[in-house]
C-alpha cells in the first residue's frame, strides 16, 4: 500500500489560498467551472480539485487556470517575471553543478 504524502502547513495553506483566488476570479468573470475547465484543457473535476487547493494537481495546470482568470502569480508584469527568471538563472550558474550530502567524518584519533 502506498503511503499518503504529507505537506507542510504553509504549502497546504498556500495551495488553498491560490485555489480560492482562482475561484473568486472565475466567478468575477462570470465563467462557469465547465467554461474555465474547457479553456484550460482540463476536466471540471480537475478544476474543482484546483479550486479546493488539493495538493495532487499538477502545478502547470494550477498556474494555467490562475493565468486564464487573471490571478497574479508573482505580483509582477511579464517583463519583470522574465527579468526575475534571468536573475535566478544567473545566480544558479554561479553555484556548483552537483551538490553532495555531508561526508562521513574522518576518524583520525590514533
């Protein structure tokens, strides 16, 4: 039997908030759940899971639904978002390509 995945409270609350924001924006646009689901290319059932903030939904689907109804994903415009991606890529390029866990302590007590 597969164990249930656990998530931090912060992660579950963030997913719940994003789902509520998507639902609110959808209703403000006067779109039905079926209409938004069709625009996002997902089932109505998947949209319901997104709006409930369930953690099993693919992040790409959640972001697409948010984008379609106008929920800001990083409080920035498109050019600003691209600039932040480039800045993150630049910082990542400065880091080592591989990381390793802590090494076994050397016992040099003779």
